C-alpha cells in the first residue's frame, strides 16, 4: 500500500462520485461480463470488498477498473476457457 500511495499521492478534495453499493457494482459487472465469466464476478467483487476498508479509495477504484478490464478482455476469456484455474 505504501508503494501505491507514493505513486499516487492524495489529490485535493473534489466532488465525490454518485454513491452506489457493492451489489450494484456486482450487478453491472456481471451484466458486462460474457456468460462464461459471469460466475467469477461475484468472487472478484467479494475479494475487493473484504479489503476495501483498509485501502485508499483510489486503490479500490483501480482494482474495480482492473476487474472490468479483465472481464471485457477477449484474450483473457480465451485463456480462461482453456484453464479455469488461472485465477
């Protein structure tokens, strides 16, 4: 976490994003994911959620964006189809 905070020091306060919950995030990511990856979304969101309170908000945002990119990445889908133990 220290490396993250050194790379991305806190920015001045600004208006927050509209509030949304973990279940809304999971629902939207599940909808974006192809059917074969949809079951993974719940596990990935759960993993982020469990540790979110101990991390800077921007770090949690980065993890959410990483999940999003992963489920939308066709190359990942192909690799996951070949080896579903890769996560």
